[in-house]
């Protein structure tokens, strides 16, 4: 593979291991206003348990599992449904969520095989959601015969809807993966860039 034609400034930045963003897109506004009343009762301590295992199907690398990656549990209402529909399904670059949403979210990290567990969850309807990252890498040689190792970061959204009941365990293993795969950035390996240790890396030929 050949190194993409870049400006002199961009090439110098890459040689230093800097990151170059590839996916941004136009940020679009939300249609549903954040209403704290829609989250009533979600700050109390519950007795429900949510467990499961995340796996994501990729186009070129088969099924992969998140390694120590964050997964979120959020109540189902009009505000969170718009986020799932427009960002996770339609692929829109939706404006960042209202900061107040964080007080109604639960977050845990998966283990090395994609397993997760939430405890103390109030009864209700929830979305489980996250994004699965991975990296492809290859060696590129330019017209002058200079070779550099490139790293390309990818991710894919996943989610599911789940019902939590008091004193019971709900398990999720099937996730909606209609979201398309995205490339977020690339970088040249060097003294300043090292791939994250918890992201799977695939050699691309």
C-alpha cells in the first residue's frame, strides 16, 4: 500500500507520531429536549442485575470482543431513544448529549472476553450501548522508498434494549449492529505514538 499524498506539514506531523482525524462530519442538532422528569426514580439504589457478553461482527476480521472497554446502561425515554436511533442506527454525527445525562447512566468495563455485569439497578427499561474499537496496521512505502508503519483506528456502535426487574438478573448477548464501521484516525508509529494496549490490532496486507 502507498502512503497517501499529504501536505508537507501533515507528513512532518505524522512522522512525529501525531494523530490525523478521518471521521468527523457535520454535527447535527438534537430534536428532543433533555427533561430530568423522564428519568424519575433512576438515581435510587435498585436490586436488579444486568450481565452479558458483547461481541461485534466486522467485515474483514470476523467476530471480535471488547477488551476492557466501557459499556453504558441508560434508561429508555424519548431523549435516549433519539440518540440510539440517530447516532447508532442512522449514523448521524449528533451533538454531544446534555451533561446532566451522566448522573442517570451506569458504566462498567468489560473483561478481556467482553463479559460485563451491572448490579444495584432499579427496575425499568434500559439501553445497553457502547462502541467497539479495533486497529489495522500496515507498512507503507512512498515514492522515495521510505517505509513507515501506519495504524488505522476503527469502531462500530452496538446496542440492545433490556428489561430490568427487582431482584432478578437480566442477561444480554445479542446486540443490534446496524451501525456501519467507521475509521476515526490514522497515525504513523514512532516515538510518540503507541497503539492502546486494550485494543485488538490486525495486520493488513
